[in-house]
C-alpha cells in the first residue's frame, strides 16, 4: 500500500485560502478550529511575502504518538497520523510534545456551523474524523479520500498547484520530496510534509511561535 507525503511549493502559494476552505467543507471542521492554516513570512529586504500551509506534519516518528498516554494517536494505512477520539482523554500531552503545534482542541463546544438544523453535507465519520469538544483533532490527510484513490481536498482545490500529494513508494515522486525542506529539522520527527522555498529557511522555522 502506498505511503503518502505532501510537497508544499511556497513560491507558488498565493495565500488565497482555497485549501483552508476546502478542508473546512470536506471535514466539516468546527468554527474556530483550523486543521489547515495559512501563515506568512514577510521578507522586507526582498519586498516579498511568502505564504505557506501549516498543519499536522504526519511525521514518521511523531512526538505526539509517543506522548499519548491512552494510545489514541496512531498511524493510518498510508502513514498518516490520526487520533481515535474514543480513546482521547483531552490531556493535551500531544500538543505539548508536538514541535509544530498541530493538535487542535475545541474549547467552545460548538461542533457545527448549523447548530439548529441538519448540515448541508451529511456524512458518516470514522473514529479519527469525529470531533468531540475537548479532545484532540488535526489534519487527517483526508484519509477517507485516500482510501477511495482521491487526493486530499486541499490538494485538489489548490488553484496554483502549490500542494502536491507524493507517493513515497514511487522513486521519481520521492526524489523531489526528499530534497525539499523539513519543517524545524532539529525536532527529529521526520515530517512527511516538506517545503520548497527560495525565500524561507523552514529547517530553522519555529511553527509554535
């Protein structure tokens, strides 16, 4: 079975938030929660603004998994990092351990944009897709879409092609991914989301900042 990663071309990203909106709609992510966030770095000398996607890095050696006392964090069939909300106790140890600040916690208790009526899109969610207030959640790499042979919603809807799903079992696809930058390389978690950028050094970037 394929193992997937993401290649983010920062130079091609225009900060349009199409990936953010696609993620919200596809996964029906609660108000105030963002699995896929857009950040920016301003280069004053070059007079340039670089936009880039932030999310769970789906690490090969995830710090969150090692820190979880209930084994709620686990690897999906494609190497994606998932959270079983039935096992999560909301202790937030995963957030403390994650070098990228990826785990999200819904503290408001609102789980739908349509609290008084049936959502416009109905879907039966798997254990890693449900969002119980107070429990950990983050990007799932659209695991449910991967099982159907489809790309993650963010990748499919990016208008500039700045996001690419990479099959790490295919040598040609892996080559470009391998030479791209790892976010905060010193963390040692071997993230499967990699960045290509001519203006930002992501190896030294502090995502928690």
